[in-house]
């Protein structure tokens, strides 16, 4: 543990803990659980926290775990969140601690996110050099896509049952050196919506297309039209993505199907643009189909909203990060078109979502070859510990 002349946590304070952090991370990696199935992960986390003296509440919003530690007379409370769920992917990393569950793996690094918060938790419980309340949130089902773990924990009274003044979270970042940190005030990660369109035409024999209303032809026209929305309707200084990712229609080459289905992903960083994209998609879909004599059904699924970091809390987190690893190892995060349900927490409390470098040569997230970089464990744990100490010392 640190010498008395150092006021706040340092990365070097976690060097003695590094082997334990790796062991924890490797255990979690080998035993991944999908969204809403994190019972054993939650038990493992809760047992450790109770052993360190935290007041632990289990089953918050499903398998969520909330751990509270109070010290001193301070009235401020900081919340720090880690996600716990894995993905339905067959692992192909070849590591000794690879997933033992076929078809499931930690392909997004939530094993690492959970581990660094556990490391900070152990440190804070041992040193208790803070004045106030530390609230640690271990969240299930971030990967759910809708009705996620964040929403369920909030609906289960998270912020009423556990008063929090500000909340922080992080995600690993492939492509940046291990141990580096990235911050960004304002929007940082996109809103992610999913659109499923069914084109209802009139099927028939492929040799007599004039007697049909061909949904495949309409789908092809619609794809080209939809892909023009961003380039021709969105201000070039703004950022948005409309990607048609699937087209399905028919089974036989000599049959024109009755219906065709397309699915698309829509990403945006501004609520007004998000609404505009939906309006344009609905109008263009209806007009293209009508022009060909077809009708449509649209399932427009609103996913996670934009992750918007508070200015004050992000400036604070950046200052702490620069103290911890040096300004040369803290960068401004680019806008990220991926989405995150941490956005729901930030709709209720001010806070900031950070990124932690996972190595320049890291495999991409959600791929079968991805693995969280153990070289970032001590940095991540130290960041959370120092952030809590500094926040509660203001």
C-alpha cells in the first residue's frame, strides 16, 4: 500500500495486486455469462465485496450488484459502474484461460471492466483514505440492446436506494496503448437504433414479372435511397450513420417472392438528428414502396441514447487521469459510433464515461479473437481508486 506522504492512489500502488487482478480477470474470462444470465458472475463479485467489508445489495435490476462503503463524515457520494455480461460468440483466442462455455465469450472486455473495479474496491477498503461514500455498481446486460441492465437497475430504484452525486464508467479502447486513458466532454458515443422494414408486394413467376409487384426490386431501390440520407440530408459538420446490413427475400430463382425484408443500423450523436433520421427513413420508405405499388411495415426500435458526458465531471476525470499517468498518456477520445447503455445513467446523474487503452494491436471489439489487455488492469484500478479519493476530498 502507498506511503503516507502520498495523498492519492498511484499505479505503482497496485503492482503488488497485479497477479491477483490477472487471476480474477482470467477466471471471469473463462466463465462468461450472457445478458440476464450473470448469476454466477454476480455471486463471485458480491462475495468478494462482502469479504472486503462493503455493504452489498444483490439482485438489483436482475443480477445487478451494488456495494457501498462509507468513511469519515463527508456527505458526498461517488458512483462507479462496471458491466459484467459476455457475448454469444465462439472464442478463437487460443489463450490458456479461454472460455469454458461453448458459444460464449468475453469479446467486449467486460471481464476487464469488472476486474479493475474490483481492484479499486479492495484498495479503497484497505486504505479508506476518502471522506464520504463510495458506491460501486456492477451492472448486468449491457449487451442486451434494449431493456438493458442499466434501465432495469434504474427502474429498480438504483438512484433512490443508493444516493449518488456523480457517476463514472469506462470501456476499453482497442488501438490505443495499454495504460492510456481517453476522455471527451459532451457526446462521446452514439445513439443506436435498429430498423426492420418489410416490403409487401405481389409474388409470381419469374418469367412474368409484369404480373407481379417485385419486392426485391423495390428493396434494391430503397437501399440506394436510404443510403443517401446522410450524404444529402445531414449537415456535413454533423455525424450520422445509416447502414443497411441485411436483405432477405425468396428462396427459388424462378419465383418472385411476396415480401422482402431489410434491416438497418442507424447511429447519431444529436437528439434532433436522431429524430430527423427516423422521419426521413419512414417517409422515403413509404414513398418508394408506393411508387412501385407496394406497401410496407416498419419496426423502428430505439436503442441506447447518446452518451453525453458532463463538462465539469469530465474535466475532473481528465485532471485525475493526467495526475495518474501523465498528460502525454491522456488523449481526447474521438466520437465513437458504437452505443452504450451507460447513457441512461447519465440521464439521471452528471458524470463521465472514459476509455482505457487496450493496446495498439488489440483485436476489435465483438470479435472472436479479442481479449482484454492485462497490461491495463493496474491503470484501470488505480484510476477508479484515485478518482474516488479525489472526488470525495473536494
